[in-house]
């Protein structure tokens, strides 16, 4: 690994601007740190830069840069202040320069006390490099010399070997800030690099699990996990969490369920097979997340008046997510339970419409998850049935029927047929099913159809 970096013209312009401003201080050395250096060495584009500064704070440097720059597109300085609570100890000045997001921060050294809250002070490049999570993220690109600086002596080598390793002893690195463990799984997903054996040995230390569960906030874990979910190989990062038995301290499920790397791998392989089969767009984050959630599907949290799905709890509480995402996962869980009661072997057209309308916009993800879980559990017939239903829905082009609205007036329908209020929803749905199947635009025809359904239901009730 020769470690050469080929900068784009836009990057050269930004570096020239930063370099010129730094020279005015006399003793300030600007370096690009971390991810940008790694990505450029690997030949990947990067639009986020971390500028590590020697002998000056990131805020002071950034403010002066914005004030002195002319003819450049620079935004005002945004400051992310220190937050010493639970290992978050960063102060960063953020400026957008010519379309790039550039973070300015001073080089620092961190020491940890028994409280595990880091004591941060200005540091040297060597100290800054060794406090980082991984050797591949410890490299600097010196803007004065235009050379790569590898103070750990292993950064370039580990990029070449495609290995994720820590600059210090893994136990020290992970116990200092256990979130680094989740970041290791994230970089495994992103880069496909192998996790170093010494990290595996450290993961067997129960203290790491305890520290991760107690020390790192759910919000910080959410950020890292959702980055994993967006990667094309995100499922493999989650599989490593399953393999190393770290589901509990990361996802904090409210119920117990046995997880298995082998079964999780089967789930992922089936999901990949199905999504490749039809090439339909799908919500990557959802399907990747179910690499873990598949072990808790349909399970509910005990206690309370209203039962809550375990997976709904996980995305709402353990991985605090947006209301819309929580609602989506809850709907998928409802759909999985609903599908258990459906005739999946030889469904009629009206049954397919009812399925899609119940599952809504996540019908495809729900059926993929349902089929993959059943295959994972050994229910091959249910798996085949799931595939058959997906194929039928796509073939008949009814995948958007959940958007259909009734052409009859709801109040008129209830009054005409004397329908009790609790039953109105049922008849509205049946009216939509009929109008989709028949193609009719006649409200009278639909009312006549519903009248027949009502009579049949009443006859059935009398027989009971």
C-alpha cells in the first residue's frame, strides 16, 4: 500500500484556502484526519472532511477562515459543543466549503478515569492517532507537506490487509468508549474488512458488554446502527453482532429469544434471493434491520393493558427512531400476524387485494420478511406460499391497491344498509375490493353487492 492520494480540483481549492489561512498563524499545522484519508487511499470519493489542527481550537480557526475568505462559497460556522456525558467529548466547528462539509477540531489526547468520562486536553498528532477507534481511521494527510502520516505504523498496512484493528489494546479501546464496538461492526459492513482476532478476544470480556449496555446512550447506538442499515452490505454487519452474541447490549430486546448466526445467515440469503428475483425497489433499512428483528418477530412485551410488539419496542425505545419508522415496524409486525391467518396456498384475487390493503405500503417488505422467516424456521411450504403471493400481486399489478378509495359515500352506505357503526369499516373495505375486481363505477351496483354480503352474514349469525 503506497498511500498516495489523488485530490480533485475542488479538494485542492479547499486545501489551498485552509493552508493559506493556517500560514498566518505561524505555528498551526492543518491535517485532514480519519475517514477522508482512508477513503481516498482506497480510491473512494469522500465529501466530508475532518481537519485536525495543532496549536489552535477548531472554532477559532474556522471563524477566522470564514471572515478572511473571499470569492469562496462558505457558510457560517456551526459549533457542536462539548458534551462530557457518557463518553461524548467533542467540540467541532462545522463549515460548508464549496459543497464539502468540513469539520475543524484541535488535535486532542484523552485519558479515562474510573467514571469512564474522558479528560480531554490538546494533544500531539501521535496522541490523537492512538486514541482513535481503528488504525485505518488514524491516518493524517498533512496539508503543508501533502504527505500521509501514519503515527500508529499500522494504518496503511491494515488498509492493505483489509483488517479492522485498534491502535491500542482492544480491551482498553472498547472499555474507554464501548460505542467503538458498534463502529467496528459498521466498518465491517461498509468496507467488508475482516475483524482482527484480538478484537474478537476482547469481545469475550463480559466487562465490554456491561460497559456498552450501561455507558452508551441508546441515541448514540441508534446513529451507528442506522448508518449500518443504509449500507448495501448492512445485513452482514448485523450478522456479526449476532455471531458475537452482542444483540442484547445493543438492541436491548424486552423479551428473550434465541438468536443464531446460522439462522440469521439463512434469513439474509433468502431476502437477497427474493429481492434479486423481482428487482423491485424496497426499503433497505427495514430488510437489513430484520436480520436481527427476525428473531423477535410476532413476540409481544408482557404486562400492561395493551400488548406491544417486541420489535416495536426495540425501534421506539432501544433504538429511538422517528415516529414514522416506529409506525412502519409496528405495521409490519401486525402484517406478519395477519398473514399467519391468511390462505396463502391458493388465495383468490379478492384475498390478494385484502392482503395488500391490510399491509399497506410495506406489503412487499412484509411478505419478503414473512417468507424469509418461515424458510429460516424450516417452514418451506409457507416460504413457497409467500413467494407465490408476491408473484401474484406483481403479476396482477395490484401492489398499489392500498391507495384506492371508495366511490360510495360512507354515510349514505351506513344509512341505506342500516349498518352498525362498528361494522362500517368492514363494508367500506369490501366495497373497495368489489370495485377493484369488477371495475364498476356504479355506487348502486356496489350497494347491491354489499347488501348480499350483509344478508349472508346475518344468515350465518342466525345459524350460530
